[in-house]
């Protein structure tokens, strides 16, 4: 049993004046209890209801759905423009959809609306696989009010600007509805309630109000995207284009969402006020979660309540540096401070899994310029994580990019120099891909080059060394250049102190005769550190009539190389020698 709804409903409403009842057009009620399955003897009322809709549009009247359960069979939906659709109440007027299975034709939205007002009836029984939308509505001045959507696999209510070929979505209101779709036990698919621009085919959405709704066990994981229960902004379909402006979301209740309770993608001037989010599957309110990017935007978030967070989840998280959120008078637990994932620092020597970066969120435990894979099933605050095919499977850290970083709290058993094995994958070689630093920002490894492994999931081990003090400490994996994945970092205690070994190639240079007081073309010497420790370089000098420039700096990491360029400029005749590292 998924749920039991117990209510004390009011008396049924009576048919309003200037309205057409669907029964006058031939719709037949069937009140046989469904008990989770359609009545095989029921009458398909879709054509009759559509006929009544057409008459109501022609005559400028409202459409009345009287008390009873009316079946809409097959994959077709109902289309309406510019009318009011009203019922006797949530517990009295029901539209029940019955799609035979198996079925290979995707059902249309049950109601495809433009500029309509909808109130006081119940949509139920979207076929066995619970698919497609309850209301798919666009236009100007429309309203979905006092209605109930249950067992819907796609959007419960989607107000947009593309329904029935429309290009406008202005002043649309969704108020006092009950949306319960995507049960925890179902194959959940998509958002429960959304306000935004839908795709490249629509125009921008301006001025919409979403108020007084209850959204229960909604959201889903279609396309492995971890959709929120309530979404605000563009990109609800992954297109991430256009303007969503002046959305007001207030007085709504979001309960038991599968992933984030409320999520923002790109949108401006949103007012999120006096909403309640309880027991979210991931974070309570999230800006720019995975697959819902918000590189820019703005919102005022005030008077909201978040309770029942899971360990590792946050009441509020903003993963965008360009989205300005103004927070005030909200009621939720304070953000958790940085700490080791799982509560216990990773042991060194030992293996640190890349996906087990610290908790604390953006700017504290990690810094990313965009949020991509999230490993929904592994951790609530997952960013840039992907399933790995490496030995041991699990997850790897990906979507690397220069300037990003992830922090790891470790506990080092003994001070000393450790061999550091990095398990990496890179389609192409990446020079200066990464380095490891301590809490003060000191570079511990120097720049680490990664070889080409041939694919994002073809793995190799790159070895360097790092010297660490004993005790609990934070190490930062700095991404200097992107184009690689990392599965884990393995620390092994060294058997002795590693040393640096510098070699020059070629070992000597020979210059041809050169006229006095002129300068030769430069010749190059490559200096390589073939040892196991970083080499300190105090300087490179050239004596006599020789001069040099170099790229060696003050340190050369194990396995790295630099270039010394030498010229010859004689000031007198004779033979010359002289280059001293």
C-alpha cells in the first residue's frame, strides 16, 4: 500500500450558471470502485468530453464535470482553449484515464490547455506505468485551482508556453492543488510541479504564481538526472535556454521528495516565500543542482522551513557563483561545517576514494564551476561523480576543469614521505593536470602530468611522492587543467627517503665558429628529474661568453623536465667552454 488519504470532504458543488455538463454531450459516469484497476465495462467518454469542450469554446460557456468517475481511454488527450473547466469537488468529480497495456504509443497529456481556468476535480489513474502529464497548460491568465493529481509519471502540473502550439505563458496561476505523483515505490520519472520555460520551441515565461499546493513523494530520476519535486527556471527539459522571470512560489508544501525538494535553474526575480519542505530525499532547496544549471539568476528566499534532512544533506545549497540568492527569516538547520565524508578521516597510509571528498558544500568542501553527475544513490551532495568501470567499480570524480578543487580530511599515521599512486583515466595526455596541496595552500607534489589512457574509463596509475606531517589534516586535490577522471588516491609509506636525480640531454653543446661581438642561435638542453622526490633548484648559470635562459624555476617535480636555452657571444677570438648548472 503506497498511501491512505483520510479527509472530511465538503458537500459537492452544484453546476454553475452558463455552463455545459459533459453528461449532456454523452459522457457516462462509472462509479464501480477502481481498486487500482480500470472497470473493463466502463464507457470511454473522451469523445463526448471533447465535444462538450468544443461547444463550450464556441458558446463562451464553462465546462461542468458533475459528480462521478468518467473514463478517458486510449492514448489521446483532451484539448481546451480559453474556457473554465469546473467540477463538483476533488472527492466527487473524477477523470480516470485507462490506457491498455502493453502499449507502444506515448500518451498525450490528459489535459492540454491554453488560457483556461481549471478547478474542483480529480485526475486519477494514469495507466499502470504512471506516465505523462496531468495538466500541460499555457496562455495568458490561466489558472489550475483546487484539483488533485495522483499516480502521474511525468509532470503533475506543467504551466508553460508551448501547449497546443502557443508561444505565450503569462500570468498563469497554480493554486490549492494536490499533486502526488512518482511514489517512492514507483519507477519515478520527473518533476511534480514546475514553473519555467520549456525548451527552445517556446518563448519566455514571465510573471507566474504557484501557491497553496501540496506535492508529495514527487521528483524522479528520468535520464539519471535526479529531478526535484518543485522546479523553478529554464532547463526543465535540459535545453537551458530563455528567460524565466518574476516567479512567485509561496505557501506550498513539499513532502518526501525523491531528490531535492525545491530546485532552481536559471531564473530571475523569483520570490520563494513561506514554503515548507519536509523529509527531502536530497537537499531541501538547491540552486543549480546537477542537470539544472543556473550560471546566472536571482531569488529572494524568505520565511521557508526545511525539516527532516538526511545525513550529509543541506537545507539550502547554492552551487552557482553567478546566482544571487537573498536569504532571510528562513527556518532550517545551520549549514554543516566541513568534515570528512562518513564522519571519519581517511587513513594514510591507505586509499582515499575520489568520491569521498569532504562534506560542507560548494566553496567549503569543493569548488566547481558547474554541477554535472551526482551519484544520486551514493551521497546527497554528490557533484561531478560518475559510475566507474575500474577495478572495484563504484564512482569516479570527473568533469575536471582548471580552477576546480576537492578537499579530503585524512589522518596520517606517521610523518614522512609517501608514494602517491593516482588512479586516472584520460582520453588524451594532459600536461600539468593536477597537484596536491595542504590546508595552507602549499603545493606538495608539483604539477603532475597525466598520460593518455585512450578513454574516460580506461585506467592507469600515475605515481608521484608527497611528504606529510603526522595527524589529522586536509589535503586538496587541485585541478589545474581538465580532461581526465580520477578514481582514487593511494598513499604508501616509503621504504626510505626518496631523492631527486637530475640529468641533462644532451650532456654537452658544441657551437660553430662565431664572429666576435655577435650572438649565435640558441641551443636547448632538457633537464629531467628522474628521481622520486622534487628537486630544489637554486639556479642555472652560464660562464664566460655563454648566456642562458630557462624554464626550470625553483623546483622540479619527480618525473618532470625543464628547458635551458644557451647562446654563444664571443668578445674575443679563441676557444671557449663553460656551462655550470
